[in-house]
């Protein structure tokens, strides 16, 4: 008999095995929303991301912050994207106030590059102790969101990972759609 995820989930419920749902919020920072790299699409998803965060217990929310130093323009990333952003301690580096208000008790992870191996390692350890599934939202779909989604899938190939496309924004609408397609090809559920 072939099982799909719904059947496995139902079997787990019958056996009393509870699935822990984790929310990963990627880089909902001022610089990506209404700052130097902000877009109207990123600003538009802000209320939906706040609503999504409120659906999860604080201990099940993991948040990343893109974090660069003042020498950013001298880095490889800075040479490819020569726009100083998310410099540690600046207003642009801060999480959007609407996001910050609903994060009491959440795990915040500063990451120096697109994907966070610290986040992936943390959640992999968690997945070894209990059954989890992961939902992802945030910005930018085509850069940091996809990098983290692929890292998480690489670290935990058997964990269900879902991305809420209504709670993500790309650097452009076209790149957002393209990134969704790539993630779907890598067995990340897109809703």
C-alpha cells in the first residue's frame, strides 16, 4: 500500500505521534521592506507575515536577519550587489516594527550570507528528537528564501517543507515566480 503525506500524518495522529510545526521567517528587515532594497511587494506581504507568525507558538518561530559589517562593499556579495544593506546595528538591519512586535520568545538568528547553516543545523537537531514540518515565509524569494529552503531540504530531506507564496516577495515579481518554480522542483511544497 502506498502512503502519501496525508496518510502518514493520519497514521501518526492515530498512534499519538504529534507533528510539531515550525515557522521560519526570512529577513523581514527594514532594508528589504521599505529601505534601500525594499519593494512594494515586500511591503504588501507584511500584514500577512504578521498574521502567519501569530498562528504559531513563539517557541516554534525561527527568524533570520541578514547581517553585514561596514566592510560589506569589500565582500564578494558586496561586489555583486553594491548596495550597503542590513549593516549590523543600523535601522535597516532591524526587523520591521510590525514583525518585531509579534516575536516575543522566537529564536532570532543573524546570518552573514544568503542561507543560514546555523538555522539548518538547529532544525536538524530538533527533527532528530521529534517529528517536525517546516513552513517558510519572508524575503527575498529569489535570494535568501530559496537559499534557506534548499539548505533545509538538503539537511532534512525527509521533512516536509512548505513555502507560503503569499507571504514571500522576490527582488522582482518575475524572479519571485521563477524561484517558486525552482523550489517546487526540489520537492518544497508551494502554497
